């Protein structure tokens, strides 16, 4: 099978449960649909000490779309139901007891979910699989995490694409506004994907899911060859770009003993976020990327973090 044919196969079966991998997957949508195109933003607000800032109201936020101020039409400071996707790199590098530590930390993250939340597990080897699609039965999520086994190469980009498509399907199946987040445990060293990173980044911009990357990778050594350094730089770029565009966060050079602390920090952030929504003042159905900015001007030193933009739905005409 050629690379282009294999990529087409991944696109066709992405985000479909293992038992339905032959079915066609629908195209992703850029925004929530509630009669009009509502651009939904999950916003994390922190102070200079990286502490989460509570007690803000919609009047505290200034939202711009391509530099044009917007009127916030949806606001919630309460924790909405969460859809959490856990992407586990279970390639051969996770042997020697490493996967057990990752599984323990991932299950600890699952246990922070509340009634009404849902979880999914995406396993990344040479081929990406979905051993557990989104479900509110969190026992099934833990069971799927524990059942993963190490071995083979790493098709991380394929796995990320499939994970993002899981959220696309979930959003299409329900009009309910839910928070959505993807937690990825990988060093980003992709060596087996059929899809290029640009396809993953484009889909992430369309879906609007916050991506958190936990990477055990250390900094390059002075003895690394130029080719190895260039490869590592590409991996660094791809993971940082994904986190920046989605409004998530990157935890780099994480040691095994730190995994529980890092997963705990992610759980805390997911429970201290604001949800904002607006209908663009200038109706857009151009299929283009639009930059978004959220600020809290009345609170000096406070940083609001959200996705960098969205891709507008294209006109059916």
C-alpha cells in the first residue's frame, strides 16, 4: 500500500469504534450548532504565580475575532460536563515497566471525572486503535487503560487524528455544550503515521479541543548528530504548535515519578475553566481561519489562555 493510499484509509476510518472501522467518517465541523454558528471557547485564566483565577464574570472578558470586538452570548463559570480523551503511546519504548506507571497515572486522571463526564482511550502503536470510545461508564475507561500493552513503532499523528474525530462525532450527536479535552502521553517521536502533522493541526483548529501533551522527552544532547537534532526539533515544533493552537498546555521532560503530579495539575485546570461563546458580528461562512483573542484587561498580570482561532464553516453554496 502506498503512503497516499494508506493515508486515505486512515481518513476514511478515523474516530469510528474498532468494530466499525470500515464505515465512512463524517467531515468535522468548526463550531457548535445551536441554530446559529456559536464560536465556543474554553478559557483558562491564571495569575503571575500560575494560580487559577476564580470569580470572574462575562464583563471581565474582552473577546476579539480577527481583531473585531465581540459580544459574549454564552458564559459559564461552572464546570460543564467534560469529554476527556486519553491518548497513550504504547509503542516499544514504553516497555520495562514504564507503561505501568503511565497506566496508574492515567487511571488517577480518570478517577477525577464526575458523574456526567465521559472518557475515551486511544492507543497509539504502528496503527492507532480506539479500545474504548467515549462513554460515561468510567470503569470501562480504566479497564481499557489497563489493557494496553507495549510494542511496535509510534503512529502518533494517526492516533491524534482519530482522537479528534472522536470528539467531532460526539459533538454532532448532541446539541449539548460540553467541555472537550485531549491528554496525550508521548514524546512526539512519530515514526509510523500515514498522515502528515499538518492534517492533524488543521483538524485541531476545526474541532476546538484543548490538547494537553505530557512528554517524557529530555533536551537534545550535545553529542546528537545534526540529523537527530533536526528530527527532535520537528517533534518539538509539532507538539508546541498543537498545544498553542488548541489552548492546551505542554508538560515537557516529565519523569515517571512526576506523572501523577502532572496529571493532577491537568485535572485541576480542567475543573477551573470558563466557557465563553459568541456569534461573530460579521457573519462568516468562508471556510477560512479566523484568529481569536481573549483578555482580562481589568486584572493586571492575569493571563487568559484559549485556542488561537477557528475555521469557519464553509457556505453550502
